[in-house]
């Protein structure tokens, strides 16, 4: 597994009955998680668990909302240490049960940062990274902090790009060369191919469903291979890594790995490792699966 276990400001405290109890800094949240398929088991003293500040309650008509049990701010900050540097992220519970950050992705931040650092330490002067479906910029912040000369952050949502810019500023990376592009990712990739642009690392975390440039609906399992194949044309002559993450059951870990082997691997050789992203569950001795990731590297 790819385990994100270096957090100090975040932890999963307990999980059972399709829910998880999490600490985000000083705020405790309880929200649904479809991967928690086990019942309430007496392995933790429940009386020792903190009461949540809020619980996400699903609606019978779809969606849901947060039920506040005690006061806490609408947004707050948490930190993550990467290569002895402090990254800072804004946390804000949304109507879709999310919090503005996927903490399991820290395992991928560590991987990307180490690749960039090793390249720079070996004398590489220019490292350019493309972050597709980049959301609030966790990977953007991580790769910029690790020493990437340029990071291109692409997301169709202008609201998420605004949040990513705030995370960049909070992490003290205002001077980093980061290009924020509000555009459909597939359209952007095709435009970059025509321009002849090249990148040393590509990160993508596409949604299960999306709209194409002409409004057409696409499903990830039908579109992922072609998207990865097209992105391969954007890689430099000596690329460092290519990462695909997926949170949909329609694309398995091994399928993602196979796609990277058939596209990037066939062109550049290297190595592909595919596994689940996981978070430790405190005091339970188990791990929470949080989606899958496939990584190609030039090893």
C-alpha cells in the first residue's frame, strides 16, 4: 500500500458502520466513508474518543449537510512537513462532505518531492510539472516546495483554483513559478501537444464523470487510456514520473497500472507500481483504503 502516515495535524481516530471520525487540527469531524464496511467493534474505548464538532448527515433525496454539535470556524489551517519545509492548507467542510483536501494524497506528495529533489541534487537545472484535475493544489504546493522550476496547475473549476492559490500563499510559495489554468483538462492537453510543450512529471486525479470541451459526458473508465496516451506526448526526453489516481470503482489499481505500462512504459521503459492509497486508523491496527494510485518512474 501507499501509506500516508506522516501527518501530525490530521488523523483518522476511529471508523465503523460506514463512517469515520477524523481530527483536522483542533476540529473533529464525523463523515461517511463507503470503504468502512465493518461494524462497530470493541477495539477502542469509545469513551476516550473526542466528540465531533460536526457530523455530516446524508439526505434521503441525495447529498447532505453538516450538523454542528459545537462551534468551530468555517475554515481553518493545518500543516504538513515535507522535506523539512512546512506546507499549509486551508480546510473548509463543503456540502458534498469534502474538506478541501485529500490527506491520503500526502503519500504521492512524498513520492513526487523525492523524485524532484533527487533530480535537482544530481544537477538537473530545469524540472517542469503538470498537475491535471488539480483541485485545491495539494500536489501543486508539494512539487513547487520540492524545487520544481515550473508547475502548471489545471482545473476546470475557477473556485478550486482560487483555493489552490490561497494554499500556495499560505505555504509561502508566492515566488514560485506556478501557472494556474482554468480549463477542461483534455482540451488543455491537446493544446499543449500542438504547442510542443514538455513536462518532466505529470500528475492526474480525474473524476469518475466529466464533461468534455463540447459538453459531452465522459466516463473515466472509457476515457482514461486515451487521456494517458495523449499525456505521454507531453513528457520530456528524460521524464521523472507519471501518476494516475482514481477514486472510482470502475478503474481498479491494476487497470491503472496496466494503462501506464502500455503508454508511458512502452515509450520510456522505467517502472510501474500500482497500489491502494491508505490512511492508518489510530489504535485500531488497520488501514483505511482511500482509492488507488499507479506510479510510473524512471527507475
